[in-house]
C-alpha cells in the first residue's frame, strides 16, 4: 500500500500602509518549512475591497511558494544524481 502524507499550508495576511502582505508557510515534514511571500496594493482609482487584496496577495504568495518548492526539489534531484537538473513549473 502507498504511504499517504499530509502537507499543511498556512497563509498569514496583514495590511500596512495601503499594502496587503501574505506569507504562505508549507510544512513538508516534521521540521521542514518552505515559505512564499506575496503583496498587493490598492490602486487609487479602485474601490477598497479588502478581500480582493487578500486574494491577490495570497495567490502571489502561493506562486512564490511553488517556485521555491520546485527550486528545493531541483536541488534535491541534483544532490541525489550528481547531475544538473531542470524542473520546469
């Protein structure tokens, strides 16, 4: 039977000086965490809908997290194989 694993992502969102910042934390193993960060800001001509800023910042944080996780996986492949690896997103 295949082993089942659970990885947890927590996204912390905060606002400061008209900017929304999201930090996505992925816990891959008991002690290993990968973090991505994303920002959003309200354009002066847009209506202030905080949830939209949260969504944009969170999406950007998750995108950053995905790139960082793929970079980590690439480095792991290279370490195991001793060869250059390229893992496209």
